[in-house]
C-alpha cells in the first residue's frame, strides 16, 4: 500500500509558540490530503482538506488563521499550529484520499502537548 | 454528520464473538473499518463497497447494507490482539474523504 510519513511523532511546546507538522506521501502524488484531530477517547474529526496549489478547505468551527495548512508540492502538506494553547493539545493525523477500492493511508500521527 | 456506532464499549473473554454496528444518515458509497490502538494511527481492516457485499479476513468479517446505510463488523473467536478502538469510516460522495464513526472500544480479556 501507499506510504504516508508524518513528522514529528510527538512534540511538546510552550503556550504562544507555533508548531509545524509535516505530512509526506512517499510513493504517490497527492493533490489532496486530509488533516484530522483526535482528542482522548474521541473519534477522528476532519479539520481541513489540503489542496495542492490552492487554499485549504476548513471544516466548520476550525480556525483557519490558527491552523495554517500549506500544500507546497504533490508530496508535502504541512499543518502549522500558531500561537498554541493547552487546549490545542491533541493527536493530529494526516491521510491521503481514498482510491478506487482502496483505503485511506494515514501518517503515523503527531501527539502535540502544549504546556 | 458523524456515523453512529454501537455499542460504545464491549468487554470479551478470549474466544468470544462480537458485533459492532455502524449507521449513517447519508447514502453511502463505501464503508471502511479501522482498528486503533492507543496513541497510534488507525490500522485498516477492510473496505465494503455499494452492492451489499460481505468481506472477510481471517476471523474478522463485515457486511454492508446500502439500503439501510448500515454496516456491521463481526469478530469471531476474539484474540487478545483484537483489543483496541474500532472505527467505521464512511464515504458519502466524491470527495474521497472519510467521516469517522463515534468508535467502539473493544477489550479482550484472557
């Protein structure tokens, strides 16, 4: 199956700082990537759709100025959490799109802790 | 809208069977099933497409009733390794994205 590499796997940052999370498709080109957030004991909730060459599409209630998404190339999408607060602490995970008869391929996920 | 899964949690003894249900209010193109261990990425189990087909892998199988927009995951003779949280992911349109269900926490005890 396709491989999606996400870094870092965990990060601890201070309140008010920014954190960048990278998501790379290693063996396929992706015009679209998806970013999810998962709080403890909850489901994966779609935050935004990253579009190569154009602006990201954000789900209702997600602050686009806080969660900056850049899809710089067909193999790299980044999520930057700006001015992080403790309530932003969560598990963030990216995935490629589903394909015909195939699953969505996920990155390894990033555990963000804001102190 | 998020698919609804039931039950929310289930505890089994090794060797027992379990059924997890997923229900959507939208017409579905496909249903995906994943298992997630704490702190890890979801692991793909299987995909079911329109057509009401049933798929299986080893002792885990699933069905998809597209008319009722429901899917069920069947775990037979459960093993300790089956413990985790199970999510259904539904695909309702052409966006090629998944909407995940509320999750079912499965615990298999020795």
